[in-house]
């Protein structure tokens, strides 16, 4: 369906795409993930025909995208451009009626069907300004389906959405997949990519670094850059720069991290407490980096603290055994490890017990 061979594109000195090849089969859902600036949006723009590349070939259904009828390549971007002065239903039918010359009644019937499939039938008479971001995004996806695209391109469709709205958009994407749509999804949301894709492509520095099934990319990435990206995408990394760190902000970040994994209030409080007690014991003047992540088996929560070169053992049982903070940590964690890595940085690693979460 989509065949990209060796395309490259530069903006002045910036190489946005560097010899990118990618093939997407009919009815396949492929997600593109990767750090900001890796060329993901540029690649979608090339597929849509909005941007022309310098070398290589790109075809959609065997054709040059620029020669395809309008709407054959559906596009939904983060800021969906619904017409603010038109109702949801009018937004849905304006292009089919005025561009494709389809009859109004037939278009409206189809629009209502699509709106009900994305859970927006009841809001057919609303104006975009009256809808939440997530609702607008669902309408935007339904609207692009009105043109019966050969391929649908989605660029960060869940960015800036809260968790509930994001999962509603994810449901819509799953629904499209069932209806045999060919989809290319660009997203920062690794969990979304794993959930909805047949294949995930990891881009870095304008290149396709690695591609594979969601399981391969998620559980066993081969390239170090993919591994680093997947790890950081799933962690909360927080730098404590001094004793005056922003305690409420750190707590809010922990809450957000837990929200992504639908972990409850109890878990939030447990992590916040262990983190607070750890920061009570450790010296903060030199700064440290705190990482919270889920274990591979999904059962444990891990907290890792990395500190610049230090020879002291802060959690040495003998010296802190009667310390209240230490007693709390001990009581809530399965294991507490303290060690030094090759570069001489100190690492403290604790595993919060499943039953306190
Ligand atoms: P991503 O979507 O992965 O974050 P982009 O495709 O937006 O990355 O950008 C890839 C690179 O190309 C970035 O370094 C970006 O700054 C640059 N870039 C993108 N669009 C333009 C543009 N219109 N003009 C100049 N540079 C651009
Ligand atoms: Mg982008």
C-alpha cells in the first residue's frame, strides 16, 4: 500500500530524513516512535505529499501522493483543524459534498454512522469550541474517514490529552483497524504504539533505526538507542539539584507516572513516601537523579537513585538502623541495594513490595 524507498530530505544543514525506507501493507497499522526531532512528522508530511523529498521514491497504492485525489491520504494532526464556525456534522460533510460532489443526504447518513462509531453521535450539532480536545480529535479522525482514504496518517493524536481522552482515541484507532484501515501512527506514547500496532518503527536522527513487532521493540530491542528510548519513555526521571528541590512538583510527577499505568492512589502515596524518606537520608547538595520505573514483570516498582561519585554508604544497615526514615523504607521495600558503577557514580536501587502498593 505504502512503499517508501531511500528518501532523504534536508532543511539547510539539518538532515531531517536520511535514506528512509519503509513499506506498509494494506490493513496494517504501523507506529513510528522516536525522540523529538527524529524526522517522524517530516516523514508523514512526505507521505501526505505536503513536503517534497530530495531523493528516493514514495508511492501510495502505486501512485505518487501528489497525483492522488484529495482525501485519499487522510491526515489527523495534534492540532486538528476543525472549522470552528461549523457544527460537527457540517465539518464532516463539507468536503464530501463540496469537493467530491456527493449528495448531502448520503453524506449525512454516512457522517452519522461514523460519528456513532467514535462515540460522538450525540454531539453532532455541537461546535468544535464546545468539545473537549479528545472529542475534537475523535471528530477529526471520523472526518478524515469520510473521504475513504487509502491510508490514514495520525501525528501525535493523543498528545496533550488526559488519560481518559487518550484511551478513547486509542479505542477509535482500534476500531479503524478492525475496519481494515491502513494506518501510520506517529506517537510519543509507547504504550499506545504497543497496544494498537502490527509493527513499530523506531526513528532516530532522521533514520529508521529498528523495526519489529510491538513485542520485539517493547521487550527485546536490539539497538542501544531503541533500548534507551524505551526505558526513558517508561520511566519517571527527576533531577534533584539541591536541598531546595520542588517537593510538590516531584509528587505531581509521581502521580502522573502512576496515572499512565493506571496505578491507584495507594501506590502513588507509597512511592511518594519511599522517595521522600530516601531524600531525607541522602545528601542533596551535590544533586542526584531519581528514576522510577516498573519492573519487567510489571509487579514491582523500582526506584533508582544515581549520585555523583561518592564513597559513603548511606544505607548501611549499622549506621542507619535506628533511623526512622530507614525503618519506613525497610518496611516498604523488598530489596535495597547500594553500589558503585564503572564511572564511580553511586547507585541506590530499591524495590517497593507488591503488597504495599
Ligand atoms: P519529529 O516529528 O520526529 O519531532 P520533525 O520531523 O518535526 O521531527 O523534524 C525533524 C528535523 O527537521 C528537526 O531537526 C526539525 O527541527 C527539522 N525541521 C522540521 N521541519 C522543518 C522546517 N519546516 N524547516 C526547518 N527545519 C525543519
Ligand atoms: Mg513531530
